[in-house]
């Protein structure tokens, strides 16, 4: 990956739907060369995909909760992680260092849906021993963007 690839990635993170012609114009390359670079970045796994960010209020899923999930058997983390990932409302699943627990970010309609999800889905996963839930009152920043350091 060189400086041009980094420039392309920075542009795509700002606006994934930008036409290749506009990317090419911005960095001073031919559109065909930019397209080829993007295809190589996709094939190599640098670009994993493209997503649309939807307004959660429009889909009745504005409540954000973070759930710490304690497990009784640390060897079951991969299986529990897969089970949590299969729940539609779960947006992220993370294994936390030093905590022997998983952290899940989820979006639901309201407290009732959260309660149902906790009682009927999450707490029923084998080896889940306890949960602690944190409800976000406001969100000031939410992004999947990562910092791309420019290459020297």
C-alpha cells in the first residue's frame, strides 16, 4: 500500500459512494487506474465492504445499550460471540481484556425490547453467567472510520 492507496482510502471513508472519476480527479490519476487500485484493495481485504448509515429514529431503534456479559467458562468465548453475533439487534461484539467478559453494543426500540432481548436471548446463551447493561442517553459520535496514517 502506497501514498496513493492511502489517499483513495481517506476519500472513500468520507464518501463511499463517490464516483471513481471524482476520486481520480482529486488525486490526479486516470479513473481506470483508480478503479484498479480499489479492486486490489478490496481483493486484499483492506476494504472489507461498504455500508449505508441509516437514521435509527426512522426505524424505531434509537435506544443504544452496551451490555457486559460475564461467562462461566472462558473457553466458550468464541461460541458465545457467534451466538451474540446472530442476534439482529446486536451491532458489535467485543472480547474485553482482563474482564473475562464480552461487551455488546445493540440498538432496540425501547426498554421493553431490551428487557426481552436480555431475558430471552442473551441470558439463555449457554455459559452466560451475568450481564450488566448501560443505556446511552445521548450519542455525540458514532463512526466506523479508522485513522489512516499517511505513509512516509
